[in-house]
């Protein structure tokens, strides 16, 4: 079943992508939730027209995302966590903590666009991936220190 995505969905695609999904997933989840529409001939024509009109705006967004990626490359965040005697942290470092640390530096990024690929077990330096645009991804470094 082919559907046109109306929003970005992690591990599936980005807004205005034409994707192939299993019929049950499309009929029972994506379409009722408003995340996608059925890819009919008329909807494909509407999509093509919308993409054509939004091309200039998309180029501007990509340029802004690239500038933000350069800014993120030079930043190292400090995340405070409680650390036990063995060197392990209590709890875990979340994307919300990274998003808040970026907000303190006047960079507003939604926590859903941040992913930590390596589990944070103790103090040290780590990296998180930030999805800024469909073509622009960046890594931000963060250091976990004890409180």
C-alpha cells in the first residue's frame, strides 16, 4: 500500500515522502491518526504541486539547518548526573537533558530530533545525533560530570 506522509515519522520517512507500507499499518494507524493519506492519482498530483511551490522555502530551511549544524559541531555540552562510587551514573542521560542544555545556549531543538546511539553508563565524553533536516544531520558532543 502506498501512502503520502503528512509528518516526519522516525524510521519510515519525512513529510511529503511517498512510502510503501503494509496495508494494516496504513489503514489502521497512519491514515486514522492523520500521519498519512492514501497515494491516489489525485493526491500524487496535489503532492507534486505542493513540492514545486515549496522548493524555494525548502532550500532556505536546508541552508539554516547547515548553519546550525556548523554551530553544533563546535559546542560541547555539560550534563550533570549523580555518579556512584563505582563510577556508574544513577538513572540515565536523556534527550530531554541534552535539549535543555542546548536551550541554555540559545539553540532550540526538539528532543524528538535528538538520539543517543551509545548507552551512557558513567562519566565521560559522548555524542548524540541531531536530525536537523532530511539531508542534514549533525553530532553534538556532551560530557557527563558528577553533581
